[in-house]
C-alpha cells in the first residue's frame, strides 16, 4: 500500500519547486550546471548503481577508477537526489558568490576527487583495524561527502553564526559534526564514513595545507573571500540547511 501511494518523482518535483522559489536568475552558473548534471544523470544514469558505487574492493582490487566520479553523480532514488541537491543549492549559491565561479569550480573538482580518496583510505584503515572485510566491500553513491566538505567551508566563513540542523539550532563551529551524528541516527543506512571523509576534506582546506597547495597549483593565491552582495537575499523558506 505504501508503494502504491508514493507519488512518482516527488523528490524531483520538490527540487524543481525550490529552484523556482529561489529563482533561476539567482543561481550562479556553476551551481546551476552541477544541479542540472546531477538531475540528468538521475534520469539517464551513466551506469547502474552497482556499477557506479565506490568501494575499496571495486577501486583497488578490480581497478575500476571511473567509480570515483560516477559514485558522486548517482543517487539511489529521487529523495536522495532531492535532499542532496537542495542542500547543495544553498551552499553553492553562497560559496560561488563568495569565491567566484572559477575558484568554486576548481574547489568542487578537488573536493570531489579528494573526498573519494579519503573515503577509500578510511575504509582501508577500518578493514585493517577490525580485520573485517565488509568495510572494503561497502559500496556507496551520492554527493553528500562533498556536501559535508562544503558545509565545513561555509561555516568557516561564519564561525559565530548558527545553522539549523534538522530543526535544531547549532553553532557553526560544531554544525558539521552534529549533522554527521544526527544523519547517522535518523538514516542508519547512510554512509557515515563517506560523510566523515567530506568533513576531513573540508578541514584540510580550512585548517590544513589543502588551500595553500591549491593556490600554488593555480599559480596565484585566491584573494576572494568577501561575503555575497548585500542585495542578494534567499527566501526565508530556503535558508535552512537540509
């Protein structure tokens, strides 16, 4: 009965509603392109989920490195896509306007690859510490690891602010860690290690050497960091992090 009552693609409809509520003209180009690409690959996947998910076994043992990219851009269902993209919409608008489109695109590319590698490293470490091979076989998809990295960065720019995490006001200094725990409690099937990998990548950028390395590789320091323009306002309903 529950399956019969489920509205097909309701998550996609809600995402479309939120996009038009914010206003397509208010969404910077990189953020909008990433959203569109994720939706496109949900409707027309590049590979079945079992051939797109990332795991230590598939990457190292079977040498299927394309999963580093495929896993980020595929989602298990329309609700998974909705929650990830609704969260990315808010973070992307703020960060792309703050950092500029070129640096934001560069940042997304680095975060995407590095989150996958950190996830694999954590799974290898857990396998060695516990001698439990299930960690090496655990296969996951979705953009949420990158979202956690962006959350760390977004909160870094406003450390004294407050984030609404599932209805609970939390200081930005601790918001990503609280969100990590709450999501795992509410959705125990979600990838705790994938989310943790994202937090660690975000910390490598805000508190570690990653930003310096990226600046050196780009050839010049990133001087951007001003807040979004004062005349840009998100609707009240769209401000809470998902």
